[in-house]
């Protein structure tokens, strides 16, 4: 029987890795361990994002994360870098405002990989991304974020408007916790993207479980 490739669904807890170095406060081994805990807590999507690593370390970490996510059926997305996503056979790539266009990423990754696009607080950008072939869009920051303190602010009303005008999965990001994420899911977010709320938590497994439970409550 011919195998049919299907794109993973973008929903639930969507974690992004924090910056890490080979021998730093958050080294590769610690990052991988916390990723395993997040998966046990219900994480459905992982984005590899590391703004301080060199190319060799990024390849090493991305390959290790690809193996872990594949074992557990977690969708694996690479931040900004279609070439790296292709090299490690990630499930897709996430593009920001300055990371190239959808068509260029699609040419590298092919038709069955996921392409996500940051749309900040602009539903019109999401409409254009949908028309250009994106698989999901992300909005935020909805709350103040220690990772991106100067991020564009997005509102719950904007999220409701975006849900009205597009059919793609919507990822909400920016300062999200188990305490404030429910309103975003109720307004139309299919996934909640977090970094510190999971990776910096004293109990990573429980933190992931608490955010994942938001989706069970809102079903």
C-alpha cells in the first residue's frame, strides 16, 4: 500500500525552545531533557528556535529534537530556516516578517511540509498568508513577554476578527501562561505558543500539563 503523507495538525501546546549553548546555563542536554518532560505533559508542537547558537550546534540540536519529536508523534518546526528544516527532515518551518516568503520556503521544503507565518496583530497579513499557501498563522504578543519585551501588542478582539476572516489554524504567542491562555482559546486560537512558561518552569512536566489542559476544558 502506498504511504500517504499527511501534515501534522497544529493545535494544543506549542512550545518554542529557549536559546541554549553547548556549555551554558541551559546546555543541550538540559534543553533535550526539558523537551522530553514537555512532551510527557502533552506538548503537541515544538519549534526549534535558538538565536545564539552557531550553525553546527543548531544542526546538532535540531537533529536531536527531530529524533525525539518523531518518536512521540510531536510536530517539529524550525524557526526561520527552511534549509535547516530540510536538512533534518523537520515537519516544517516558521517564517517571521524578515525571513523570506512562502513560495521560497515551499520550493525548499516541498508540498507536504508545514509553513507557518507570523502575522503579529494584522489579520490582513494572515489573509494574504492563507492565499499564498501558509498552513498556519501566528499572532501576538498578547501579553508582556520577557523573551520579546518590545513585541507588537495583539488584542483578543483582533484574534476574534482573525478567526472570522481565515480558516487556517491560529497560534497565539506572547506571555501566555496556564492562567491567561483560556481566553485566547475561547477567542479562536488553536494553539498556544510558549517558551518560558514551560522551559523555565520549576516543574516542566506539570507546566506543560496545565497549559495542555486548557484545550480539554474548552472542547
